[in-house]
C-alpha cells in the first residue's frame, strides 16, 4: 500500500476521551509519532444522530489523512459504532476502532456470559456491541445502558465526589438487576470516571464484577496490526515518538487537561478548522 | 425597512433551552407566527470559544433570514453575549437578545445591589452581564458563576432529584458567600431546572433571594419592539400564530420534549442542514 513506517498514527475523538487510548498507545508503542485530533467544537457526538456523527467523523478523518497518517485509530466508541466502513471506503487507509477490542476484552472476562455495556445513546442505538460480541461468542449476551451524562462530567472534570457517584449509581441499576459480571466502559470518556464506576459496580452489583475499558486492548490491536504489516516505527534507544495535539476549539483548556492526563511533555495545542 | 407584519418571528438557540423564551413569546404575542431553530447538531454552545459560537450563530441566523423572518430573537445567552453585533451587521434585520432584558429584571429586583448570575463559561468570559448591568445602574454589581453542567442536565431531562440538587448546590456556594439577593438564570436552559434552583437558593442563601429568568422580560421587549415599529401581527379573534420547529439533528427526540414543553399543538419537527 506504499505506507511509510515513519509516518504518524492518526487518532481522533469528539473531545478529550480519546486521550485514554493515546495513553495506552504510548505505553505499547512508544516510538510511534501520534497526531491526536479532538473535535472540541462539536463535542459531544454520542447524543447526536448517526448521519451527523458520520459527517463529523469524515471531517476529522479527512484532516488526518491530509497529514499523511499511516493508519487511523478511531478513539471514539460512537464513531467506531456507526462510521468505520464509511471511513475505510472514503479514505483508503487502515482504520482501527475501539468496539471490537472492547468486546474481545469483555468476552474474555465474563464467566456467566452476561456483559453490561455503558455507552452513549448513539452507540447503543447502533447495536454495535451486541453484534461484535455475537461474532466472538455464541453464549454471551449484552445488556446495554445509555449513560450520556458521563461525557459532560468527564469533560468538565467532575470525576469524583457525590455527583458522579449518584449518576453512575442510577446508570448501573438495570445492569445490577440483569446480573452482569462484566461492565464495559463503552465510551472513551468513561475511563476518566473509572474509580467511581468501579466503586459503585463493586458495591452495588458485586465485588466479583470486572470493569473493562477498550483502551488497553485497542492499543494491543494497533500494535499487532502495525507489526503484521511491517508498519511499526523503529525507536532509536528510548526515543519517544511524541504526540501532536490538534483541536477544533478551545486549545488552552484542552492543553491543561491533556498535560495532566498524558504527562508533562505536551507541546502546544494547535487549533484547526475542519 | 419594508418588513411585513405577517412575516414570522425567527427564534434560535443551541438546543431546546430557547423554548423557554418561545413559551413566553406565545403568551405575550399569541398571534405571531414563530419559526424556532434548535441547533441540536452542535449543542452545547456555552462550553465553546466565541469565534466558534459566532460561526454557528451566523449559520442559524442566515437560515432564518432566508425564511424571511421580520426579526430575530436570539434565545440563547451565549450567542446574545458574544454575537449580537455581528448578527445585526451581517443580516440587516432587527436582532433582539436575552442579556439586556435579564439584566433589567435583575436590576429591578435587587435591593442590596448584589446580583448573582449563573451562566455558561462563554457567557461569563464575555462579561456581557456586568456591562449590561453597569449601563442600567451605577451601584449594582454582578457576581458571576459558570454552571456548565446544567445544560446537559436540562437536555437529558434530569431536572429533579438529588443529582441536579447537588450540582446546583455546588454552583451557588460562591453566590451565597457573596451575599447576593438576586440570582439570574443566565442561560435559557436553566429555567427547565427552575424549581431545584429556587429551592436551593432559598434554603442555602436565603428565602428573600429572587430568582429571575430573562424569558418574560425578553417577551415584553419583543412585544414593545414590534408594536413600536408597527410590526406586530394582528390576530383574528383568538387565532394562534403557531410554532414551526426546525432542528439540525434528532428531530424525534426534540419533538417529544417540545410537545411536553409547549403544549400539545406541536406539528412535525423539520430537520435542516445549515
């Protein structure tokens, strides 16, 4: 395909949630150069209709394609749920999403076969998780719960205390009644609230319930893909490929959060117009 | 200006918040035809930068101008705070916002001169309220508090119970310490949470504190403006001008909320692409 191992990896999300995937990518593939695009002018995606999400996702993907990325990591469950085929067809570069890796982690973790998924309304309406799980297991079943308020809570930094706790408690009620033994964080924003979610899941559903996010298995997928295709970048010694951050709005606010989230070595955040 | 009294009034907001203004407009001016546009594909506005908000507002306003509205009511505090001049200059039709009417209601209601304002981050960054209040009173002072999570709570319908109560409680803390005797609902979404806000304000700051929203005084402003310019539509008997609803995404969800909010006489909701 003529792709260059030294070209960067493109990663995008509606806002800052995708940084949870970037963090794992940097652990798994420290030599890779990463360009991250957060569509902060149009966040959130998950409350919007699939046609709108596809339009926004194409805008992000085309911008990253122009920067000659060797592959595109869709670090957003809503986009991974509704748009991966359209992106593959339109862009002619490899596109990797977060739904399949999350489903795989969930199927590996469940014992009873009842998998709870917290996700945005759009992701759940797409039925992407039940389909992904059905491809992996004939006996596992998905119980889906929309959890839309977790995105603004994460974006605003309300990740601890009574408010996120009560919101999470309400969202996991039906999962508890359904007797799930795995809860998938089906939105890349939700790992920012992982501690509260885990506490509530263990206290209300049971201490045996596993909370899985797709970031680690997505990073493993991307790594396997790059090595298979001989597209992995070779690091020189302990070289760090670095992260370039782009947003469509509010670069300063984003920079503060990203620095806190990814560590101190964050440069400027560039604002781009899609 | 060649404007036609039988032409409709254009009203827009980022989402469903502006319906609080439409409700008051219909009480004050029942014969007027109203076209309401909710930019649900890009909601929320209040967490975004002013250049982005101006771009979005121009898109909404141009669409309504094409439908030959006789005046534009900006039923969104964020847009009223950052974009009214741009809209007036670009569109060449009268533009009425919600900031000045809200400031006037607040100045009329305060005794001690300390006015609390709950609003979005963008509205507060614009300093539109302190400027509007300073034009009306030399002794009144604005204490501003960003309250960004109230928009997703209102959009998701979480308008009662413990979660909105705790969120409101945290947002009004500093207003209580500052000794305000008026709290302005400085975002058209916030009246959807009015009951919780009023309860908390009365319990935590004091039973004498007045909660004011700009919808009623905005409707009074629009009425005075139309009558002054001889642009008011004459009703025939008890005729109802009706409301036409447009959104940029998710028409079905919007329709349900709008019907609950404005009464049963809501027709279809049309989806438009800006």
